[in-house]
């Protein structure tokens, strides 16, 4: 598995202060939404003093990377009330950009796009489509040269498509069991979909791990 890196504060150098509990949980939440090979930098602005620990951080759906985003933090402990904070979030990640203008309805060709590593700005806090999901698909809207291709810009092919044969992994204690099922739904990493046993026609709910691989939920 590719390495996942967190940069938990914007300050640089050996004198940088340690990341706060709020910055840590926000960085983890952002990275889990964006996927592997991302660098996340977080600096909480308001309120400046927030006590942890926290069990989760949820970004405002309207928030955009490269600027201030409101997060709802859920503190650990029974009866704890959620806390809203504003934090600047900067992310460096692989992204697919248009090499040239792409018209609505155009089927994206390999020469139309390129993969680059760099800062993400002005895009939602969610996973971006990969190159294989974009090439060969139809543009749903005009895309200008240099623009990051987001999921809603093209008819993205999901990592798992309905009808695909997938490997289902179930971990029971120290034992790992695998079997081949057929996907009944489409989805991307982290999505919960249904898969069907070809012999028994029994369906179960699983979480998409990667292309061709899913895991049984709560199998442990």
C-alpha cells in the first residue's frame, strides 16, 4: 500500500509547535476522504483553543480546499457536544487536469488530460477521479485547460461497476477468507455496495477497497 503522509500544521522547521488534537483529527478526516498519497496541512483558526480528544471531524459540504473550512468535531466521551471550528486546510495530491479545453459531450482521450502532483484549491473535500476513470468517458460540462477534473465533470467509471466480478475479503479473527461475488451496485473506495453470490443468489453488503476488491463490513 502506498504511503499516506500527514502534515498536521503549517509551521515549518524544528521549532514548529505540535499539532493539536483538533488539527490531527481534521487531517485524518480529510486524508480518509481524499485517499492515499496526499499531504494535508491544517491550521485551526477559530476557536483557537479547543480541547480534545476527538473521535471524528466532518467538513461543511460547501467547504473547499485551499481555504478556511468549517468542521464539526465530535469529542470523545459520553454526552459530549459537537464543536464547530474553522480551519485552513491545504492539500498536495495527485490530480487529473485538462491539457486543453474539453467540450461538453466530448469523449475524453488520453491526450486531453494529464496527471500532476500539486496543491488542490477550490475543490470539495472528497476523492477525485483517477485517470482510468476519466479517459474514454463523456464530458458532462465544458472543462477549461488547466482545470482539475472533478467527479461531476465527466461520466466517471467507478472503481467497481455493477456486474463486475469482485473478490470479497472477510477477516474472522486470525483467519482471512476470500470468495468471488458479482457487484450489484457501482462504487468507489469507501462506498458500501451490495454483492451477490453467483451460486446461492444471496446478497451481502460490503465496502469497496480498491478495483476488484471489497471487504465484508463488521466481519471481525
